[in-house]
C-alpha cells in the first residue's frame, strides 16, 4: 500500500450533515423571528414576543459560527453548505431589518444605516455571482467577518428593543449605535470587495 493510500480522504458532507442542518435551522429562524415582531406590533401582544424573537435570533446567530466550524472540524464541507450559508446570513439580517423598520424600531436617520447594509449585500452578492461565472473566488476577509458579527449583535439589541429598555434603559439606543458601526464596516468591506473584483470586470470587457 502506498503512502498516498494511507492518507484519509476528506469526507464531504451530505445534504443532511450536521453543519447543513444548522444552516437550514438559520433559514427557518427567519420567518419565526419576523413573525414574532409582526404579531407583537399588529396585535399589540405584549413585549414578551420580543423576547421570543430575540431568543430564536440568538440561537440562529450562534449557528452562524458553529456550522462553519463543524464543517471544517468534521471535514463535512459541501456545495450546498457553501451556497446556503451566506444566503442564510443575508436573509436573517435583511428580513429582520425590514421588520424593525416597519415597526418603528429603526426610524429617521438610522434608516440610512439599514439601507447601506442591505444595498451592500445586494451589490456584493451580484459581484460574487458574476465572478463565479469567471471562476474567480473573492475570499471573505477577517474584517468582513467582524462586520457580520457587529451586524448580528446590533440586530439582536434592536429585536429586544422596547422589551430590553424596560429591563435596562438604552438597549434600543445601543442597537442603533452598533447598527451605524456595522454600516460603516459594511461600506468599507463593500468597497474592498469591489476593488478586488473590478480588475476582473475590466479584463473581461477588454477581451
């Protein structure tokens, strides 16, 4: 037996591997959190629904770390996981931001922070899709990971919002400040991605 034969091959994760199940759970959490915010405002059901939505969101946000970690640790990377993981993150943040704007938690100038975040996600997704056709990969930077973390923390504070303010005043304000910090990081990382990909766009036009 050759030495190459003795090296175990990396196992690919199937559609129902543990990392992928965590990602699916994050997608399922999107309508659940949105539903809590919707029902709480529409039927004036009390702030307890905010805590339910907040709890679901926190669990979903935690899976954002563990699905990638487990995929690497268990050698269960899969194409569906690589495709669905960033989509789940964008759905979770984007849908909840829309609901928070609709119920008035995010209003005034802070709406611009939400629009910056949503616009950047659409821009980068379109850029990645085009570059994928050219077989060009744009790696996720460390700062982009921090951006995602700050976004999730900000949205978590804002989901608690009025319910959190009853326990500790300033929860909503903290969420709005963090949302602006996330928006600034979003602008920077979005420009970074565009700068990395614009060379390939120019090259493609010149061919």
